[in-house]
C-alpha cells in the first residue's frame, strides 16, 4: 500500500551516506519526495529501521544539505528511506526542487532529471 504524501520526482543526486556520524558509502538517488527518497546503493545492505544521514552533494561534490533518515526497505533495486526530523528550511528547499523548474536556493545540487 502506498503511503506517500507528496509526488516523487525522478532525479539523480550524488549522495554521501553516513552511519553513526561517519561517512560509509557514496550513492546516487533515483527519486526524491518531501518524505523520502530511493537510493541506488548497489551491494551495500542496509537494514530496515536503520538510521542514517544522507548528504546531498552539489557541483564539485560540495555538501548542499544533510538529512536524517530511516531505512524503510532494501532490495536489489535500491534502498528506500523516509526522512526524519526535517527542518523548515530543508523542507522549503525540497519543495522548491520538487515543484518548481528552478529551485529558489543558491545551494542547488547538480541534479539531472530522469525522463
């Protein structure tokens, strides 16, 4: 059953995943929504309900935003996460990426829309 409360937009962001405050994996997003994202994690096996932080990287691999998240599922296609405790500013940025052609923030990641 689908529980998403917002649209998902197919975009590819370069990501850095953290476990317990330490960077553990580079990854690429598959899609993004206000409540979470699907990540291409390859062979890395994330456990359901595991807490992590997702750092979205911009041009030159500069950090744009770090979001706390919880793993909701993992399969060969990737890992689905739900964002946890997103600030009002982070939500505003996510909303701009999802619902406008040009994000309102200068901290725009190097995202590529996927058709």
